[in-house]
């Protein structure tokens, strides 16, 4: 059914010789996502920076954390007294990254490639979705200035995060 529909739409575009109006392009544009879900490369990147722990610990900012950099909220206080399974750790990471994906998808008005998405998710996971959507990184991306956006990664650094931000910036600028 879809093959027939696409064939008909393509044929229409060819028959009408339309240069300015391409029904297939319009159809596909409706289904194209600006931001695809997190890739395994993103998870590996963030896990490499954050580490992976099944037991709660106090992070560098003095906050209770578990899994892959997941800050324990008051509602999750019960996790302070138990060890999480690998599936639970991965589930928390996916919940955190879903929040980042949703925030980035709503804030960004431009398309991103895979390496940019990885770098953006890593930064968002570290600084939080609320800060991310208000960041200069997003602002400059929406203005179409990827170089300024890449440089803005360094606005979110301290001595302990300098290497991470440099790596995220380089990844952001890397071609796919």
C-alpha cells in the first residue's frame, strides 16, 4: 500500500514537472523527526564520563547519585538503601535521556547529525534539561552558528569538567 502511494506521489511529481512543489518531499517532511532517540554511542559516551554504579554514592557536587549520574530525588530516597540491578540502572539512564531528548526536540529549530546529538545529550544529561534549553549552545544552534554553539559548551565547565567539555565540543564539531 505504501509503495503504491509513494510511487503515485513520485509519478505525480514527475508528471507535473514540479520544481517548487514536490508532494513526496512534503509527505516525508511531515514524518521526519528533528531529533532521533538516543543512540548506543550516546549511552557509551555518557557512561564513560559519568561512570556506572549500582549503589548510591555522593557525586562531586555533594549530591546523592546512582547508576549513570542519576541524581536521587526525594521521591527516590528508597534507592539510598539498596543496590540497583543493571536493568534498573539502564532504565534510570533512559528516563534521564528521554527528558533530555524531549527538551532538545522542543528547543531546537534545526536538524542535528548523530555526533551533535551525542554531544548535546551528554551536556544535557550533565547540566539538566532546564538549563540546556536556556543555554547558549541551543541559542547559537538555532541561529545557525555551530562554531559558536560548540564554543558555548565551554560555558558549562569547571576544573573537573574541562576534559569532558572539550571532548563534547570536539564530538559536536566532528562530521558524522
